[in-house]
C-alpha cells in the first residue's frame, strides 16, 4: 500500500535552533513534493514545493531537500521562532491527486 | 494570494439530518477542488476530487451517496453529508487548484461537524 510517514511525535526545540522534520514515502513516484503548515482548527497553508529533479529548495528561513532514491524529504526551519510552532504536513502529488502525511507538530520554546 | 472561503466553520446537527458545506474560490477560478476529512492528530484523508461540470471522483471506501458533491460553477463546490450519524463527526476541509498548471493547493478554513 502507499504510505507517507512523518514522525508522529512532537518535536520540541529551543528558539533559535534549527528544526528538522522528516517525510518518508513508499510506493509513490511523485512528480513533486510539497510542505504545508497547519495551525489548530485551520486549513493547511502552502510553504514550499520541490520537484523530483531538484535536490534542494530554499525560501527565507525554510529549506527542503528531496532524495528520490531514499524516498525522503527533509524540511528545515533555521533560527526557529515560537511563531513557527504548528503542525507541518508533507504532501505528494500523484495521478492528479494530493496525498498528505499525518504531520509533525513542532513546538518552539522561547 | 488565492483565497478559498469555506462555510460554515462549525455545525452541530442531530443524527439523521443533512448538512451542506460550501467551498468558494473568491479571486480565481477553480477547475478542480478536493474534499478532505481529518480526524484529530491524523492525516488529511482525501475523500473526493470535484471537477466543474462533471461528476466527482470518489476515493475508495467513500460512499458517494453519503457524501454528495456538487461543483456547479468554477467558483463553488458543495459537500452534503446526508443522513448524518455521530461517526460522520469530523473536520472537513476543501481545497482548490487554480487552473491546470498551478501546483499549489489553497485550502478553506475547514468545517468542524458534530453529529449528536
């Protein structure tokens, strides 16, 4: 079966540190992978997209890597802030549909 | 950026009644809209893909007679939960894909449905 796995345990880090979240998938060959942020009781908000032929993508304090051999994406937030606290979801685009991981909750402590 | 409006934000209903949820794209035309369901601390589960002017495509295990989807215009899709039961209580979220080449999903704010 097709799976998208994210660490279900919350990630707790200190303000100013780099947060690294992992997304692993099986049985997909996605054209691209995306990361979204979701706050409680709200819909997800798009953050970054990385294509299968790209190794790394950056946007301000965010960095995403994509290893199609390992079937893994890493999402980094540098110089983290309490305002970065949220659940982060990875999503794969496959056969005209978007499939989401369960998300990892990030807690940035001041 | 593109805005997707979803209403209502929350609804409480009695078992056996039907509930309609609206999803509107406010500043763009959405040829495709997706409906997701989310349980607490779980993933977004894709329920169906809604294409303007055609029948929705439902994911395996989703009852099309239970969850009626209508995409009558390029800016409006509706999800009707028919004869709702307590097990239908969940967070429902719509999302829209502007145009054919746009690769970003824009989400509504979600609807929390509680069936008593």
